[in-house]
């Protein structure tokens, strides 16, 4: 019952993240194209357009990191992971990596919270459109919390043995796992 709840929640979050990424991508490309056409074809200088591009870019990059964390497709160094042949040692290694990731992402949540809180106490705005800087900073907070939750998911799944094997497995040992 609880597994169905989390699977349904994961599908809804996945849809939301993909929608935000799509909207941010379209806005980023559209605004960048408009900026180039306006500047080099019509000779217009539009104030604040780069600020909007920066805003959508921040959300696109941060949501992209969440999508990669959700799919477990973020950057990894897998040299040691692929050379471990014993299943139990591989599982302990994966749990250790998951724990370190959880601690580091927890630290990122703390840092992004401090940055956002500082930005709210001392409000600053962009020069052209007066967009509050806490809006792009909130993308960093959103991504750090989301990545921490996915790191917690990975750690719990590793501890209970739900996904005990790493994504990349030593080639000579694949027959033993199946």
C-alpha cells in the first residue's frame, strides 16, 4: 500500500519536473532567439531580457539536476564500483556512497537555506526588471531539497536491499548476479 503511494507520488513528481524543464527550455530558447533577432537584425536593445534568460536558465539547470538524481543518472566515478566482485561488499560500498551523498546533499540544503534566508533579509533586485534575486535562488533551494530527498531514497533502498546492486556491474561477474 505504501509502495503504491510512493510510486504514484514519484510519477506525479516526474511529470511536474519534466513540465518545468520543458517550459524553462522553451522560454530559454525563445527568449534567446528573440534577443539575437532583436539585437542583430532590428538593432534593438531590450532591457531585462538577459535577466529573464538567467531566471529560466537557473530553473532549467536545477530541475535538470533533479531529473538526473531521480533517474540515478548523475555523474559517478565507477572505477572502484566496477572492480568489486563480491555482492555483499558491493552492497556495502553502495550504501556507503549513498550515505556520503545524503550527508553532502544535506549540507547543500543548509547552504542554500542560508543563502535564501540572507537574500530575503537583504532583498536585492536585478537592475533591468527589478526581479527579486530570491526567485533564481529559490531554484537552488528547490534542487538541493529534491536531491536530498532522492539521496535519502537511495540510502533507504540500499539499506533494505531494494536495489542492492549498483547500476554498473563488473562484466565478468554479471552471470553470478542473475
